[in-house]
């Protein structure tokens, strides 16, 4: 299966460079290039790609706004590019629905890997980064840490709740499989069920959900106290 990609950056050399790297891969096709966020949104509407690679800072409609529109209108997944290694941009990108975040000096192999990972439904943030980000991301939002996880998690089985907890700790599928003593295939099934039942786009949103619902308390890797059983 070929991964269809839109590349958006206001700097033509950067844009064409990324496009050349990706187009050189046998399993990736760059279907359009865009010079700003508005063009990127229109390109996604026209070509229905699997992944949009978006520069955060572009004239007019920037990458964050483009990401927000693309996430709301389609199933296209987004990877954000920036020269600025600051948490604020990561928070904004995640809030807009991005599935990945890369600096523009990313290595060729890492760029290709990122597109493949995001197209497969995963996210790009390393476990330590994910934990730090979600704690900041959820700091000002509604959370249920005192009374335990809220009712959103009631749709999960016990094993799926364990899987969500391990996702929140930043474990990979292989590490979750080892922790639960199950196969990688079984873990993929559990992760897929968690995302589907909670209506989440990817693992990053799953991690955020674990904090927002109180399954994990911010600043801790341990589960919050369980909710009392209904009388």
C-alpha cells in the first residue's frame, strides 16, 4: 500500500527537499506540495492523502490552523515541522490534532520513518517526552484525579484498561506485551479497541485521555484509585 503525502512549507527549497526524500521511497508518494496552510488544507481536500507534513510557521494560515482544519475535516494524519524546539509549539500541535512533531533538521531516515509510523496509526513522541507533554497539556484542563477515573473508561474491559495505563506510562507495544505476558498481536488488538471505544485518533490522544480521566495522576506513573462500584 502506497502512503500518500502532502508537504506544506513556505520555503520552496525545504519543501521540495522533503518531497524528494519522501518520493524516493517505494511505498510513499507525494501527491501535492503547498506553500501555506490554506493551500495545504485545499490539497488535502483534493487529494485525500494519508499524511500531511506541515510547517508550523507559514504566512496566512499557519500549520497549526491547517492541522486543526485537516483533523476536523478528514482522516488525514498530520506531522508538524518547525525550526523551533520549544514545548509551546508541541502543545499547540497536539491540541490541534497532530500525531507527530519533528524539527526541520530531522535526519532523512527519521523523516521517512515518521511518515510511515504516523500513516500506520501511531505517534512520534518518545515515552519521556510524551509523559512530560501530557502533564503540561492536561494541567489546565478538567481532570478527575481525586475520585478516580470517570465513566468514560467504563466501556473498557479490565485488560484494555491495563493497556491504556501502560500506554500512559509511555511503553511501546513490545514492552506492553512483555508486561502483560501476551503477544504483540494481542497488544495491537487491545490498543485498537481502546482507541475505537474511546473515539481517539492515536496513542498520544490515548495518553492524554488517561490523564484527563484520572486513570493516571499527573506527575505519577501509577493508576489513580479505582472508582467505587455502583450500588
